[in-house]
């Protein structure tokens, strides 16, 4: 379980394919606090630490994960949003995030707005995920509030702190991002679909 509050911006230092798996090595300021078998969200994807070496650690993404997220587009030196799993009793500063990406989206517009930024994303609505105005959304692991909610797109407003401390500062038109929709909304949507059957 995560909160969507990014702790650190890691940097990819190595990518190694093995059969259908991808071993991702990341250099991070939080590496010294990690343990083998610990869960860390990478751009919103929950992955298990399998190796630690000084200030670098390695996680493994399997084919299912690579097929449904933007991790298969990573390159060496790319920045990655990182968050460790929350501790029981911690403040929930963002919203309830599972680290299970629902689908990807494409950045279609970026607007600088007098001290903040508005990013717009488009996603495949055929997968039946929904946003609601002022609802929660996770973009590359970052907990955000939806504005301008539409059937297949939405926008988020980014403050300077978030812009500087996440990989939002690297986004451009066409950037692929990971989305995790609000877990409560997903259950409500599924229940309504079942009732309609």
C-alpha cells in the first residue's frame, strides 16, 4: 500500500533483459534504507527489491508488468519516481494507492500557468476506467487531483515542488505515463457493471 507521495527521484543505471523479464537497477538516496524483498513503487509500479549494491538496487519487472506499464520504455539515465510502502500508522497524505497500474496514458498538452503547470492526458476509455472531477488519480505514482474530467482524458495541476521533485519536469507531448485510478471508484464502477448485467 502506498500514498502517492513521491519520496525520491531515482535514476536508472542499468537495464538487463532475461527471458521475458527486465532487471532494472536504480541509483537512489533511499537505497541505504532498503532491504531485500521490500516493496518500492517505481513510476507507480510496485516492484520487489532483489539486490542492493552500495547506492544502487535492482528490481525485476515481469512480462505482465512490462506489457501494461511504461517501464518497458525506460532508458539508462531516465528519472524514476520512487515511493516505499507506507508504514501502518503513518499519515495518508496522498490517497490510497495499491501500486497496481491500470493502464497507460499519453501526455497530450502541457500549459505553464503563472507559477504552476497543467498537464493533460488521454487514455483508452474502452478499459472502463473513469475519473471524476476533483477525484484522485495516480500519474507515474504521484497522487493528484483530477481537473477537467472527460470520458477518455483528464488534466492535473502541478505545483512547483511536485514539478521539481518528480519526473513531471521531463514530460513532453507524447510522453507515456502510468495511471492507477482511484481504488474506491474502481470498485463502485465494477459493482455497477455487475448490476447492469
